[in-house]
C-alpha cells in the first residue's frame, strides 16, 4: 500500500477517537450456573441392562448367523458405553465444571452419581476451605524501616466458573495476590506509632488484618474466590536494625514507667500534706514543706532503697 493509502485510511478515522477494539478481543465474564444433569443411578442401571441385552443379542446373532441381531446387539452395547461415559461421581467438597465443545455448560455441585452429556468434559475443582501462608517477606514500613512480615489467608472457591475460566491457575493467582497485598499493607503503616495516635502494625493488629483481608478479597475476586480470614503470622524488625529498635523500645518503656512513678509520687505527697494539715499534726511553713516534698520524692522515685538520715538539730541551724 502506498503512502497515500495510509493517509486515506488515517483520515477516515473520526477525530479524537482511537481505533475500535475488535469484537474478538472482548471476553464476557464467566459466572457459575448449574449444569443440566440427570440422576446417575437410574441411568447407570439402564445402561447396564442395555449392555446385557446387547451382549445377549450379539452372542445369539453371531452364534446363529443372524446379522441383524448381531448388529442390533453391537449398537446396544455402544449405546450403553456412551451412556456410561456421561456418569460423573461428585464427592463432598468438590464440584465438576462441565465444558461442552469448548463452551462452559455449567457446574455440578450435587453430591453423588450424576449424569451429563457424554460429549462434555468435566473438570474437578475443590470447594473445600483452604489456607495459604506467605513466605517471610522483607519490606520497608511507612517510616522506611526494614521489617519482616508473613501472613496466612483462609479462602474457598465460591464461583467455579470464574475459578476455571477467569484466571489461568486460581491457586497461583491467590498466592501471588496475597503476597502483593501483604507487601502493600506492610508499606502503608509504620511498625510502631510511638504514641503518635496513628495506626501501626504492632499495636493495631485487628484493624490491619481486617484491611488486609478486604484487600485480598478485592484482588482475588476475578478468580471467584471468597476470603474468609487473614492474619499476620510474623511481624518483626529486620535483623540489621532489630538491636537498635529494641533499645528504642526499652527506652520508651523506661520513660513511660518513670512518668507513672512520678505521677504516683506526686499524688502521694499531695495526700500526705493534705492529711497533715487537716489533722493538725504539725504546722509546716513553706520551707519545711519544700524539704518534706523533696525527701518524699527522693524516697518514692529512687531506684534503690534510700538510707534515712536523722537530723537532731533544727532545720534553720
């Protein structure tokens, strides 16, 4: 084709619009529906009776040289074999996805022996509850600290049509999407909020796991999978910073403990001064009160046992 031909083809397209998508590339979403089946045991007994009758007719025809009888007997045997090929046993916790000439023809969920067209292909899919545990992943949290995290997700196939035809392998799809969701959640929150009032991986496990389960459920929906629960199974700082972060946590704990000790000591001193004043045991001027408060704070806030010193004089000498 010449350059003018290309120019003409380009000019024929509407301005501001892209090339139309061919209809062959548009794939309709497959959703589960019940396959057309018959009870299996009546068909099995009928096929067995037909096979016995066919064998008898064929034997008589070949023995007595009666071609029509032999032909009818062989046809009955073939019919029985064809009917028997459609028998499908469905175990508890399983489903059979039926495919007829390349098209999805429904799902068999009823337990026991069922019968479908012998021309169909039947794929077994487990509908039991499963769990998947991710490997330990090293990621950076929202503060940039390297952490190690792992999770377990409990899931079940809810739509066999999507599971069979929506993705290539729904088990691999669940594993990869779970790993992706765990990494994203780990990078969205800090490991420890350090009292800032923000959500953190260590202090807000319930909220974090609820969000993780919701994100995994949204990611695996194209595979027809229902997420029942998701939990973090491992959460720790990476080894290279674990020692430094442990010291930081210990320092925070010491500061919090000291704060509580001081608050308690101040309350005890206030109660002692109020009771002495109310009972009239001793009259304290401001300087004596200051000395008493100092001594009591030392006794109450000291890490080690204090040694009392008895003052035999007066405070002003």
